[in-house]
C-alpha cells in the first residue's frame, strides 16, 4: 500500500527500528525489493534519483510503483531522493510521489532553511512529506567522481532547523559517505545521540552502503529511522554477472526471465540483509 514517511517513520522511531530506502532504476528493482519486503512484513521506501527520472524515467518509475504498490500489504513510500531542483520536486509531486527529499546541504545554514521551508509548504499543501539534509554527506557521485569534503551535522543547529522548516525527516552526517569507501568509516554515535535529543524529527542516514553492519545497527539503536541503500544494491546485482554469463554459455537465447532473475537474486539477497540490519521485519 502506498503511503508517506509520516505513516511509517514516527512508528519506527518509537519502536527502535529503521526503514530501508532503496534507489530504484528499472522495473527489475521494485519487484525484487517488494517481494522480499512483503514476505518479511517489512515497510519499505522506493526512491528515485534525478539521473533515473530523466526522459521518460519519471513516467515509468512513478507509474510502475503507483500501479503495483496496492498489490502489497506492507507500506510502500515512493520517494524522490537528493533533489536540489524545485521544478523536479513539483513534477514528482504531480506524478504521484508521496515523499520528496530537498537537499540543501550545499547551502549556508539560513539559505538551507529558507529553501527547505519553501519546498515543505508546497509539498505539505499536497499531502506529500519532505526530507531535508543538515550537514553534508560527501563521497562519490554516480560517475564515481569525488563530491568534496563532508561536513558533520552540528547538534545545536538541529532543533532550529527542524522547527523553522517543519520537515518530516532529517538526513544527518555522522561519518558515512556516498559510493564505495576508500577506508572503513567510524560513525560518530555520541553525535547521533546528541542530535536525537535535540529534536523529535525522524533521522535519516545516507551512505549506508559499505558501512560495517555492527555500526549501522548501533546507529539504528540510537535513533536512525531511515537508512539509504544504493551502492550495495548495485554491487549485489553486479556480483551475479558470472551466473548470467554461465546461463548464456549454456544457451545463447536463454529466456529473459532467467537472465534477469539472476540479477534480481542479488538484489533480493541484499534486501534480506538490510531488513536484518534495520530490524524492520515483522513490523506490519
């Protein structure tokens, strides 16, 4: 069933678990992810980046998720990830996204508040929830290039930001990074605890891929209620290329469902792991 962040994250914060958010790029992803989540009774967030919404991508992704979500009994959020373009936010809301992220983390503090508040007013008037980011999670972009130096979230700024923007979820920076890590990260759990104490807004951790499982579980235990996963999905899917090659060597015209099914198996295995890490199984 299709829903918003407000229908799942406050409950996750109250009961001490997190909901995984997966960036999806084609119809292969939603089916593999949703089938596992339905089986494990886990809520889920299906997110999309501007890169994958270009051209007809917006029509296909929004149309597909909105069409299939009612076939599942677990909550499904259709979420726009890392948008810094208000026009894209408006287009996604018009297309039926139930949640959007406006990423003003590159802006000065006051500008981030002002721009985020504008998005919140627009989205809330249309029944759509909003995630923002305070601090900056660096790493690499989709092309593998560095996005610069990260900036940790300052706990003393959180209450003011949440109050003045009225956001429904807040992405914070406590030591993760986007993409593949060059070295093992160490999450700043005391900082997370201070941030959680500063506000009741549900907290989001980007850059979950590649972060040690024990650290992610500590983050969930201490207040993270939404965990973003993308790189690990790509790695899990790509790890099945040997299986695909083996199928094709046996039969050059192998059936598409078997070829794509090998890739989907990698995605499903990763989703199973994330449900364990987030503690989101058997919640609905």
